[in-house]
C-alpha cells in the first residue's frame, strides 16, 4: 500500500472506532436513564436494593449476568439498567475486535497478535473475577 492510501484507511478506522465508542456510550446512557425513570415510577424512590442477588460479589461477570437475568426477568427497569452497564462494558470489546480485524486486513500480524492478547486478558479478567 502506498502512504496516501494507508493514511485514508487509518482515518476511516479512527472514524469508525470513534463512532463505535460514542454510540456505545450514548446507547448505554439512554438505557440507564430509561431504567432509572422506570424504576422511580414503579418504586416511588431510588432506594438501592439490599438483596444479595443484586451484587456481583463472589461471581464472575458472565455468571452474574445469567443469574441476574433469571432473578429480575420481570423487572424491566432493572434489566434496562443492567443492559446499559453491559453495553458500556462490551463497547471496548467491540473496539478491540474491530482493531484486530483491521490489522488482519492490513496484514499487520504484530498488531493482530497484540490486539488479540489484550482481548484475551480482558476476557479472562471478567471470567476469573
């Protein structure tokens, strides 16, 4: 690739990543606002639940999501709020995957392996928390 073409591709990648990050944050924020408003309407206050199922302590992220989904399946407000948090947490994963695909397409294997290593480390930190 010549320098001019590579620069254009890098610029498009940066634009795509910035839109991805902004979209993830905005969608997460909208879900949080909707969840809080719905919770306030249903419960009459914003008091924090003291139920142990509402805490991630002693579980990894994925088992927490599974148990939380089962425990609060009927509570739309809480599910909206947890969906906002999940989207916010998964936005960097999507960014890393997008970067790995870009580096693979550009045949920059050094950065593909570095990016995949970061993805594995972040994934393991959520699994073994």
